[in-house]
C-alpha cells in the first residue's frame, strides 16, 4: 500500500522501536513533574510512557506545552498512588496529577469499544450514538490497542523512561519526516466516533506546517456538520486551541477551506464573500494576525477581545436591521442586537459569561466614545474597560474610514495630555468643534514686537 496516498488501517500497525541513539529525546527536555509521575508508576509495578503530542513535539525539536502519560494502571489505581490526583471526565475517565498550576494528565491504555474483556476485573463502559459518535469510552486495554485507538499516526508514539526508547506503532516517525497528518483507521468511522478529530487534523496541519493526507482530508467537508452535535462547552475550549495558540490566521483559513469554521461561527459565515472582501472577513484576518503577533511576542491575549472583534460587524448589521424594523434609536437597537448575536453564538461555542460581559462592555463603550461633552470624557477614562474599548476603536479605524480614525486620534491625545490640555480639548468639543486633534487646533506662535531703543 502506498503510504503517501492512503490512511493507515489498524491491521497495518507494526511496532518499530527507536533506540536512544536513533532519536533526539532527552530527559532534560521533559518536565520534572512528568518524570516524577513516570518514575512513581514504574516503581509501583505499572507500565508508563510519555505519549502523543509531547513525544511528537520533542522529536520535532519543539518544546511541548503539555506532557501526557499513558499507563496500564486504572484511574482508581493511579489515585491511590498520588494524593494530588483528581479523576475527571465521564466520556473519557482521566487522572490529573496536580503540581500547583502544572497538570500532568494520565490516561489508562484504551481498548476497542467493542471489547468486553475487562482489565484487572474492572467494570468497563462503552456507548455510541446512532451516528457512530462515542458517548462513553472507558474500555481499557493493552498498549497495542491503545496505539490503534490513537487518532493520528504522529500521536501513536510512546517514550519509555526505563530504557529511553521510542515505540512507534503506526509509522508516525515516517509521517513526521514527510510532514503528513494521517488518520489511523477508516477516516469516516474515526470522524464519526469523534467529530472534533476534524478540528484536530486542521490544527495540527497549521501548527506543525504539515499537509493533511488526501484520504484523511476527503470526508471532512461532507462530515463537517457533525460538529453541531458536539457540546458547545467543548467547542469553546477547542476554539481557543485553534485560534489562540499562535497559528490562528493559518488555522482559520484551513478551517474555512474544509467548511469547519462555518459550523463553529455560522453568524460569521453569513458575511463570507467569494473574494473575502467583507468587513467581517477583513476584521477576522486582522484580529487573528494581531493575536498571533502578540503570542509570538509573549504578550497576554484576551479571548473576549478576539470574540468582540470577530462578531462586531454581524452585531452592527443586526442593529441596523432592528432599527429599521422597529424604529428604535441606533443605541437601543445595537444593545438589543448585541444580546441577540451573543445568545446565538453561545449555542455553537459556549463563550463563558465572564467573556460575554466583557464583550458587551467593549461594544457599549464604542457607542459612548463619541460623547465627549461636559464631564463625559473624564468619566469614560475611569471605566474599567476603557483601555480595551479604546484599542477596539483604534482597530476599527483600519476599516471604517476617517471619522473613526479621527475619533481614535482624539482619544489617544486626550489620554496623553495633562489636566489642562484635556480641559481645553473638551472645551473645543463643547463649543461645537470637530474631533480633530489638538495639534491641528494649535494657535500660531506670536512673535514678540521688538522693543524701541532708548535714546
């Protein structure tokens, strides 16, 4: 079978072991807490391996964000070994070993969901929906079965701390070398088991600068609508991985290509054009590129600001429709539209209330930033979300013309001025002046008249 053009059937899985001198993984590159967990499991008589993305990234010379472990110990047995352990999940039972803010995730080897043989006489539960989605999957098995259950070949890699070898069950090292994202097993079946795998395929392709193997890519557009059956809370977490991991712009383009972004953000899809020229599309590219740049610079990113930017033009369009149909003033129509847009979006991606509250604040301040008479400008500066609102206004200036740009320039100068300068700027507004900056209003310097010479 030509591996350059096919997915990997589970019957093809064949173990290949890479010795220490054949790979570049060193213990010094593995977190101290992950090593503690591995050693303790081994000492207690269990098999334990560093697995998946951590091994993949180390082989690529990247520093892993997380270190996950796979073992033949059950969750209950893991909990007995670690006082700092918390068991989570119903669909997939996992153990989280807590070291302060650092969390090491430990999973028991998975078996096939049709398998009825228990591991260590533990009760096992598996259930699927009519569409083939795994609803519960706490079936345990061997390391070989666990490898077969992995999603992509590049994630079926196991690092053994006892002899420093890498066990490769699915030609994952070969696919890493060829920069290919390839599913293990029949793609349609695997996507139906867990539609989020389609998002993961795109995320890995963008993050690792790889190509999705043709057979792995083929069913995605057809099955994209299956994402609508995924809990909105889970899709929120996935959306952050997709758009706020430093490759958001490239990921968005791939998601859109495979009709996946449209499932996550149907409100934005309504504004998509063939030449990608709508304000919504321009804002999308701008905010995602800006987010990528901030992450590259090690700066903090706020999901609320990103979502506020993404949904801004759909909210404005909805406000115009409501104002026209109801006769409401634009401010009132916009606040109704803001609630409508957010209520609709959280049905697909459950943006937490702490973020939707911030989004509303940023949007509401856009309506108020043009009101600068009296003491309003000074009160605006005291608002806890003023800085975010100003940054948002400044960003809008890239797309909405000179009036918004001029307003942003006024607020930029107002922030930098002292009390006396601010009072003068507000007085100009009170007197009916435009939003031009103080620099343009500056009076010409008067030259002193020469004094008459005394006789």
